[in-house]
C-alpha cells in the first residue's frame, strides 16, 4: 500500500482524494494546504501547511506526494516551492482509464476516470488528464498541462508547457498548442496556437494575449 500526501485542498483535491480511494494500492496519508496553519495528526490523515512535506517522511516512511491543484501556474509554483525530488512524487492513474503500454507518463501526473492515452504518447510531469479526455497516438504533452474533461487530441498533437485545453475541445492531427496558452471549452483547433494566448471558437481563433507571467 502506497501512502500519498496531497498538496491542495480545493475542488481538484476532492477529486484526487476519490482517485486515491478508487485504487487498491493507495491510501490518503495527509492533506497539506496553506489554509492549515499548524501540522496535526487526524483520525484518518495528517493536515498541515505545504511546508510539512519535510515532517511527513519521518512519520510516514516512503510517503509519496502529489500536487492536487487545478491551476497550472500554481502547480508549477508549488513544485518549485516544495523542492522535492522527482522520485518523491507519485503518478496516479484511475482504474477505469486506458493507458497504452508504450505511453510514458511523468511524475506527479494524474490520469482521471475514463481517460484514454494511446500508443507512444508522452505525458510530462504534473499534468492533469481529466475525466474522459483522449490523448491519441504520438501526442507530446509537456509539463504542467491540463486537458479538461472530454478533450480530444488527435494524433501527433503537441501541447507545450502549462497550456490548458478547455472542456470538450478538439484538436486535429499534428497541431501545436503553445506554452501557457488557453483553449476555450468546445473549441475546434485546426491551426497552431502560439504561446501565451487565449483561443476559442470553431474554428478556434486568438481572442486575447496573456500578458502576466505564469511562472509565479
């Protein structure tokens, strides 16, 4: 049984808790969030601020961590703030997801219920492949990407760091979505999307630039 401590106690954290409970080989050991000011032991799990990652290994041998925050930029900020090693993070795949044996999934990534990852897809670290999302063959998905529920990426799509593809969006083959860009829900992406823009519609068109840094 793997002991898992999650960092984040919002809506996405609730879903991650259920994912941990859905697996037969994982149990929730701790929930860490800035709203917890002190580190305490509870009846079911420990609670405390994110900095408690340094305390947990002493209390729970071989504990593994997962950043349970939906916003891509905040996940990156927390990964850098916590200073953990790659091997300290767990990758979680829901039992109902379908993942090709030739796919590669990075540390700290979650594959949610009903998601499908096809042959030779490469998923980076700290990604969210949400409920029912499809990453087809040869997809290249970089770190901190979020594919929302029911997203469909056709073959050989590239999604760069920190991009967020909205619910129900679809992307035709061999398209690149730029770093830290946002694709609106229900969009149909038939042309490449550059870095740091918001695109929406069918076909998707650029509607604004994203000026603020997503690196914290």
